[in-house]
C-alpha cells in the first residue's frame, strides 16, 4: 500500500542565530534566563532537548556553592550515559568566573559495579569536602533510603529529566522529593524537556509545584534562534503488512536517520528483531562488510553510495555492540558528518543521545508516552552546518477490524494524533491573550500586520522580543485574579493541553462523533474544564475558567491556523512565508469571523483539523472501521459531567434570564438542559429510594 507523505505538522523558522550567541559570561539565551533565577530555593527549568540545560545547571550550582552557602551539589540523571553531560567544562574560558569540575571518583555514572557500592560512595561524598557528585536517579533513591532525608540538608539536589518523577505515592523519587520539600532544608533544581508524563500523572502535587519558580524556554525560541535548521516536519503514516516492506516509502537513505524499531512485544513487531534489521538493510542495498574499527555495517546502495549503518539492535555479541556504541560516542567524530549514516535502535538512542547530524527520526509503532516522542524528536532538532530540514515520522500499523488487536490499534492511532496535536502546540510561539474591551488599544512592540491596529475589531499581533508571543484580543475573556493563576496562564498551557489530548474519550469524541451530533462545547468547556479542576483543585472558579479559556484558545487557534495554511497550500503552489505561516493563519481566521470571542472559540472542535489529516493518511475503509468501533463504545453522561453542564446552565441563565431549553435549536443549549434533567432525575431517584 502506498504511504501518503502528508506531514501533519510542518513549521518553518527564521534562522536568526540568536540561540547560539553567548553573553559575556558565556551563556546562551536559555542559560542566561535560568541564571537570573539562581537565587530561588526551588527552580524548575522547562526547556527543549539540546537547549543547554546541563550547562545552565553548572552555572547555577557554582553560584549556590560559592555565594549561597550550600555545602555540596548532587546531580541525579535517569541513566548512566547522560552523566557525561556533566563532565568537566572550562567555563572560565568563555567568560564565567569559575570552571566546572567533577572529581572522577564522584561521577558515579562512570563507576563500574551495581548500585549498592555506589550508594556507599554517596555516603562517603556526603562526609567529604568535595563539592559535586553525579549519579543516576536509582542511586540517589537508594542513598536517600539508606542515609535519610536529613543527610542532604544544606545541599543542592538537581534532578535532570524531571518528567521521570511523579506525584503518585508509588513513585519513589517523587515521594522522596516531597519529603525533601516538606523538610525545606535543601535547594532543588529540576530540569526537563517535557514537563508532562505519558501516563498523564502529575509530575508534582499542586502544593509542591506552587513552591517552584519556573524558567521556560520554548521550542519556538530554540528553533527560531538556530543558524542552520529552517524547517521541522512531523507526520504519522499508516501501513499494512510487515513494516519493513514499506519502510523505504518514508525512509530517504540520503538523510541522516535514526530508526527506532518496535519492541518485540509491540503489535508492529514481527517478533524477530534481528530479522527486521536484516530486512531493513536488504531494502537499503547490498551488504559489503562490517567495519573493523567502528563495528558499523557497510551497505552499497543502487546509486553506488556506501552507507555506514550502526546496528544497536544486535545483542548476540555484546562486545560488538559496545564497539558500535563507543564509535557513536567518540568525541573526535562529533563534528564529522560522514561518520555514520543510519542508526537502527531498539530501546536506545533516545533520551540524552546526541547526534547533531540527525535529519530524520523514524519511529515504527506508537511509543509508550508523549514524553518519549518529545525525546525522540529532540534527536533530530540539533543545529548543524548545512542541515536545513529535520523530520520525525511515526510509522503505524493501520487498524484492521478483522484483527484481535484492533482495539490496541485504534488506541495507538488516537495516541499518535494526540502527539501530533501536542507537538504542533509546543513548536509554536507562546500566546498572550488579552480581553477586548472599549478601552483596548495597540501595545508597544507588537506588529499588528500591514493594516495596523483596528479599534473596531479583535486584533492579532506578534511580539518578536526576548520571548516571542502572539498577542490576540478576545472578547469575553476572563482575567486571572491570583498570582498562581497568572503564572499558570503564562507557563502551564502546553502542560494542560498535554493532559487534555491524552484523554482517550475526549479524542474519540472530537474525531469520530458525526458532525450533526457533535457539541464542541462538551469538549472545550466540560472536558477541558475537568482537566483544569483536577490540576488546580483549590483555585477560585473564576481563575479556573480564565485558565481554561486560554488553554482552549491556544489549542483551537493553532488548529484553525493550521487549517488555513493547509487550505492555502492546496489551492496554490506558493509556499507560506518563512516564520509567518502560523501568525498569517491566525490572522486570516480572525479576519474571516465578525468578532473573535470566547463563545466562538468554544464552539470549535479542537480535533477537526486532525481528522482532516487522518483522512489523508488512512484508507477510507479503515477510517470507517475505526469510527464504527468507537461509535460502539458511546459513553453515558457521568454525574460529574452533568454537574459541570448544570454549572454552565446557571451562567447561561445569568446571561439570558432563563434556563437552557431541552427543545432549543442550539445543540449546546440542549446539552446543558440534559445536564440539569440528569441531576433532577438522580435527586428524585435518591429521594424515593
């Protein structure tokens, strides 16, 4: 079956080069922003892969040790390979007032042996006068168990890849951090490229999270500030039969590529990982030999090129795989584009793996979490000379109604769509939503387009300052009243959207409810409202609504902009202007409607554009099968949803002087009336037993 190469997300950047520029202390923009908050006791750094988080921590840790009275710094990373990110760095060479040094014996990621010996080493470090220790999350957990919370008083605990933590009591590291925060005698720096978990668990409890000051550096700021990389495409594609038969339809052998094959337990796997690799190599060309120095497979293509392929799947000879890994990590080859062409991996070459030349991350089968997808995409978004385009492709087996695994296949499809929606969000600039009132006027530093600011309309502008953002006026927008709510509106929108799109029933309703039966407000108000209440349970209702409005506005306006861009590309061969396609799309949508108000935004199905892309990539028969399967699972109204509808109905009455009618022509009004009727029925049943 041919694979339709339609990227679901395609974003172009301006190549300003600002991300690579350093200040007088040798700090890139993200690092400078983080260093400004170095005095905070609890600091959360949200920044994409390859943005320089490791070095940002070095700057902050040195200041805490030298100027803030802390005794030691302990850095915990999820796996040993990432420990290399905290090797010695001559920071003074680039303008800083000190160098970063870790005594070799205290980088426990390099030490041989199991965790028990390393835990004892942590104990010796705590009693020493040395300043910095690097270990894995596991070693840190065991050390806290053995020595107790008190042993870490007056020290900095830095947790890299913080999304491994969870507020769930069963998450050991999360529980220990909660104890450390409760004792309040440590400083904590938490760093992550994706502050959300694939299982949709909260990373921190709301009370603990409120103690952290947040530094956010967006994907847009990073990619827009690159010198070379101009375009990033993200797409999911469906296939039938063995994936290796179709892989060359999405794999371009001339692009530097990491292929992540599926786990042997995955639906897409043939259950023989070695044969899958052989099949891929056969499809690429004629095998020549194994390079003795690197262990790479040399494969001659039809056009005469010899590809250098690193096989990280073959574990029949562990010494051979170690040779391949060492060749990939060789610092002397870091800037050598010709060192390797394709890497084939299973469970490796993801988080923390650094290959700047990677142009294509090709993943077969849906991954366990959105976090993992963000990490894999991060492998392709490094900036490197001559590398102007990067892409991520998720190759997914098309759901087959005759298969026993059809439910799993449908779930994978929904997860892939959720990942695409989320990535489109995190790759865009931030939104700054402002209420449209009679007093509204133009703001300094905001570009409102060729016609300028119009006081009689809702305006869309772009501020390309230190933190680029769209400024969008919306009528009926509620302003947050508390500082916590303002911070949530400023820093948490993408995390909220991540939780929203990971709710399977929400995605199912938005994608596959027939248009005549769909009530978008059930998704935008009820479903999103529940996400907000669960995340901020103690926040005033008006603040919850202010956050909800901004989250759904960010999602829906991004989707509408994508729809406008797609339609323009379908009707003309002209490509959108670099760096302006999204803002042009938002502006066009805003101009096409009479007035941009929150009711209009709430009436948009957030999954409408995703369905349009899905219809292009999946066969019509499969699409019908999936819709049929989901229609068969139609859920009844829950008590909580009915209560939410009744709350909306009370607001409706305050605005219009009457309750919603069950016979109204507006489906949203009818749905609110159903919520009231449901609660009345339940109350009557309870009263009469």
